[in-house]
């Protein structure tokens, strides 16, 4: 698969903001539906956006999910209403971005793993300290760094009109693949990772993304 034409790397106007009604209110279905959608951060240095090309579902009762232990101060955003952002520090080294995927009081979420840059590429390169396009957002930690997402955005409502939001697809998603999740030990083989086949921004070992 080739990268998006250059004309899509600076989209004007921005894609239509999605509402909660535009997406399925169930974790696994949401993870699949987000492939191809636009993730936008209205950064102080300008709008930054990516096409989501990889997600992971962590449904209700999932032993690998942060909500499995019950509601805590750290994971409280996962138990909030559908569309709440849950940002946490993964392995003590990088921020990771999730969206709460069920109803208020029910803990579950979708990890946003990778995206294809659309807008604000030069700012993403500066934030990442990288000049190679395919290294900017090809992983959950890279994605957060490129968009300037950290704990300050934990609890943000993706559908509340704020600086972190989801937009309609700028072009249709390609064929969607499904695999085991990456970087976990509990329930690791569950087929809950979704990705756009052939996209160079998908993360992880190639054997998991045929």
C-alpha cells in the first residue's frame, strides 16, 4: 500500500467531527470501527491529525485490561461515559491513549495503537525528534508523543468539542486484519487487535500483520 497522496497531508477544512452516535457502543465493535477514522489534536502549534490504522480492544471482564481490577484513581477514566479519554504511562516510559468504550460505570476501552499522519507533519517530527515519516506514529507511544498527548488529557471527552477529537474518515479504510494483541502476557492470544492491512504505519512484528 502506498502512502496517502500529498494533497491529503494538509487537509482544509478539517473532517467532520464524529459524535458518540456515529460509532458502536461496544468495545470490540468500536475497535474495528475506528480503523480509518481521523484522530485529531488541536495542538497549540496547530492542528495535528492521523488516520487510525491500528487499535486493540480491552472489553469488559478482560484479564489484560486495566479495568479488570476494578475502579481505581489511576484507571477511573475507563469507567466514565463512552468517549472519555484514558491516558496512562505505559511501562513508565511513554503515554498511551485509550477511549472508554462502554456506559458510565462499566470499565472497558480501546487502545489507539497507530496512525497515518495527515496534518501537522512538521510539528509531529519536532515533537518526536524524528525526520522519517513512517517512524512518527507507528506505535501507541509514538502516536501520543507525535500528537503531544500526555496525562493532562486524561478524562477528555472525545465528543465534547475539545482539543482531542475523532473525525470522519478522509478516505475509506482498506482491508482490516485481526490478530492477537501486542506487548501483554494475560489473554495475549485473544483476537482483539485490528489493523489496516498493508499500511506502513502499523506497528509490531510483521508476522502479526500479514
